[in-house]
């Protein structure tokens, strides 16, 4: 191995910068680079370059344009109704939450000065003083009560109504103190309140078109399905206010057009690019890569209550038949982390690192299929572009299946209607799940026996009881133990094969700085306007 950098790309540079932001030390970074075939001297050079890039001082001022990937006339500035990345970016710019999940996945305080409970059932929220809305009104307990109670009103149509239903009472202790009572203990409440939908709006708000919040930017123009323009809030309550003077946000649905807009300089950020685009971007000085390591995944679901998944060993067989490294390295061009058939990524503090990694083992898969009596049958796998990269995943499975004598047919269906007509309903099909901040949310949404999104029809009374037990525990050690066992149960018992966790790739102008990956999503968890700055 020479000291010359030969195979290193700008994608690798972006990964190193992301690791530094996450707190990796020099030894860990050099080990990571040497595993990728980079010698120590070359690794030091790369590390120095990445460290210098992150050490630059923010510059105040400037205007940027950024493009998401979806927009419609249903675009909204009502946080309770936000349903996509475009809504999340705008709401994050105009409003604040009581709590905030930082780049390390830790729940920190935002509008709340503290959130405390001795029982995990009754919580006391103390609000920061001196915070004002864009219209000059001071933040008080009434705003928090109004914001939380909106999620319980069926007429509002809140996207987090199911989560908010656990709140049985919200009342003011004084102007800056709120008491929240839950139907049962839930130690995750501070983290739940950090979700985008729980932004705090002014008491009595009925017109959300102005985006009147406490956030870092003031809404100057909002045309649903067209664009928004925002200007810096000069009265922002944080010591470190936004660096940009203003920004415009809109959508470019075509991925190639979005990427080319960054390359031409027409926009400074283009969100959510496919790994295939890296071939164009990697060695092009006109664009940089902002890579976010997330808990998003595309999974193969084998219904345990339908043929052939109702036969013992079939779901397990597919888990051994998926070549995770091929998906990671070839399909996703390295922009993924190997997963172990459960939904909790290694960035989560409750991740079970002791669970033995399931390997690609086609012979073991063949044995399981033989015992189940399905080896000579045709198994149809439903896939669509709607489930990101699922068609590529399906071909990887199909190739491995052909080598052991299993007949796999790919049932390619249109994206339009996939989620209502095929997802959860077809015997073997793909899903696509966005990152969630807590195991409780993931397990409640996807694996509880009566979960609306129980993709494989997994049912376990033991799992359900453990879920309730862990939810109410304030003892972090006990919670981690229970969640660790639950991850093993999902990995070994459920019919969901989760091969990798996908990274998100945003294309950015080389002059756009200050971005830090956030576990809530790409574009810095949709909060990039507050923290980004333009190099002079």
C-alpha cells in the first residue's frame, strides 16, 4: 500500500467530515480510512483537509436558493399538518419546538428551559423567558397549551394525532410553566416533543399562511406548490441567530434537473439525490456532497399470515438470502450501513451492538426453503420505484435465489397507488421506512401486534408487554436492556428483512457551509436555513 491517494473520492471526503461532526476521534478516523485502503500518511492528509474545512468561521449575510423534491398545492405552514420535507423545512425556519434532537441524536432543550418528571406520567415544562413571536407577542404557557391541544382535535387533522392521544391534560401552572399529564408513563415525551409536528404556534392561530412563529426566519412570501421566501428574524431569541439574510425554497421534482441546478449555480442546495448521481458529482468541483447517516431503510416484508410466509422458515430464509454487502456497495455505492433485520440503527443510544450480525448464507437459506417445501414453487416479490431502490434489491434477491433453485418473480407495479394497494397487503413486498428517533415509536408503529403499519403481521404478547414496560421506565439501563431484547425478537421472529440503513445525499454548493447531519432527516434534519452560511 502506497501513501498516494488513489481511489479516494469526494463522497469519502464527505463521509469523513460527517464522522468528525459526530465526534469521531483521530484514531477512529484513520482506522476507517485504512480499512478503505488508504495508507496512514494519505489518511493524515485527508483528515487535515476535512478538519480545515470544518474549522472555518461562519460568515453573516447572503441569500440562497434551495430545492426539495416534492411540492403541491397542499403545502402548508401548519406544523400539525406537515407531511413532507418541503413542509418540514419551512416550519423549521418559522417555528421552534419545546425540545430539539441534535446531530448526535441527543434530546436538548429549545423553547423549553427544562422538562422534568419523577414518574414519566406527569411532566413539568418550564419555558424560556424573553422569547417573542414574529408579530411581537411574548411566548407564554397559553401558546404551548393551544399547540398541544390542536393535535387532539379531529377537525385539525394532525399527522401526529396517534402520538398525541396519550396526552390527557395540559394546564398552565403560571405564564411560563406547563403541566402535561399522560394516560400512562412515557419516558420518551421530551423526544416526542422534538418531532417537527410539535412546533409551537401562537395561541388562537387560525391563519397559518404567515408562518407566525418564534423561529429564525420571518415569512415574506408563501405560495403553496410554488415557493417560499424567508428573511432573517432580527429579534430571534437564540444568541447565535441565523447567518443567512434570506433564503428561497421550492421543489424540483426531477432528480437530474435538481442536480444540474446545483452544478450550474442556480441553486445552492438540491435535496435527496440517488446514489447513481454520485458518478456525476464525485469529481465535479461545482458541487459538494452533504451525506447524512440516517435510520431510513427499504425492507423486504414476508407476511407471516399469508402463503408462503406462513410456513416456518420462509421469512428466515429470505433474511439469509439477501446479500447485504452487494446492496451496500453496488446498489447504494457505499452510502449505507449494514443492518440486522431490526429498525434501530447504531446511531441510536438503545442500539443492541451485541446482537450477532446475520450473514449472507444461501446454503442455509436453501435448507430452510427445502424444509418449508417451497423450493420448487414460484414466489412473487412486489416492488416499485415508490419504495426506494426496491427494484434493485429485488434483483439482488432474485439472482441469489436462482443459484439455490428458488424461483423468484419480480412483480413490478406502478408507484402510483403502491402504498394503498400493495404495501402491507401483498404476501412478499417491499416497504420504505423513514427514520424515527426512539425505539418506542418504531416498535409501536411497526411491530406491536395491533400496529397500523405492522408490515409482516408479526404478533407477540411478550413483545407488546415489554413495549409498555420500557415506555414507562426512567431507568435508562433497564430500558436499554429491554429494547435490546426486543431488537433480537424482531430480527429473529418478525417477517421483515432489513438489509441496510440508507444514507441521505444532498448536493450543495462548495460555498455553502455549516451543515451537520441530523438523525431526523436530510438537509440537517430540515433545519439547514438556521445553521448554514455562505463562504465569502
